[in-house]
């Protein structure tokens, strides 16, 4: 099966780079100083690899998209592997840290991904999740010109959405679609994977948060 970002990788890298640059400091702060191996699940074009490395960790990137990994290899010297994040090719307890950045909207089985992330994480290791806030960002959200949000009943429709009628034409979701994970499903994915949630953050420049971040330990 062709990865959804194959064919869009160059465009997506240009589109996403400014946002990632603004987000790096927060990612580094949440990770804190560390050591040992860190698996960056869904590393994409490698925009966060150097930031993770700057915390003292040795980073390994993992992504489904061959096209995105081609760009990551041009950008960074970290080891990069291609594959399915719901079947990670690593032994249990292999990593001191696992980063899952912006993956919840791009994978069909978020709960399975969390179980795999927890499996490869060492006891006491840190898992960092950051992604769109499922309450205020998704196929159920219609943004009004005054920045007010209209929430449609599709909030409870979990799973893959190929096209939202109010998504901006030519944007990321218009190009590749998105997987919607309601908030309860997202939090329960951590709990059912045996992860201990440490902190939850709601972020975004607007009064209504658009980003959710979670730190957890194995």
C-alpha cells in the first residue's frame, strides 16, 4: 500500500517547516535532558531529529512514507527506517525515549501504535505525544471567519475521513485526509497500553487550543 504522504512530501516539507521551527523549543522543553536511544515514530521529513538529538539522546527515525524519508536523509544523518508503526521491528525495552509527534491524524489504529510504543520503551522511559487537539481540530470542526468554531456531530465518528466539506482546498487534510481519534479514545490508548500519564498540555495561539501534548512513562 502506498503511504499517504508519498507524492506530497516535497510540498509538505515546505508547508510544515515554519511550524516545526516554531514548535522545536517546546518539544525540547518537554523532553528535557536525556540519554540513550530515542525512537521518533512518524519522523516524516526529519524536522525534529536534530531537536531531539540536542537533548543528549541518540535519535532513530521511523516512518511509513518512503518519499518523506528521502527528504529526511538529505536533512539529517540519523538512522532512518521505513515501516508500519503498528508493527515496530524492535525488541521490547529497546528505547529510553519514544517520541510520537503529529501521528494521531495519520495512522488508522492509534491504540495499536501506543501499545507498540509502550512495548519498545524501557521501564521508566519517557513517551512524548504531541498532535492536534481532537476536540477542536478535525473533520467535525468548521472554522468561522471570526475564528469561532462550529462543532459538527462527526466528532464521534472515529477513524479515517477522506475529505471534510469545510477543509481548506489544497491543505494537508484536503490532500491526504485524516484519522480522527476522539479525546476519550486517545487518552484510553495510553492507559490501555500500560503507560502512566504524567502531564497533559493544551496549546495554541488562539484562545481555543488546537494542539494537545502528553508526557507519559512506561
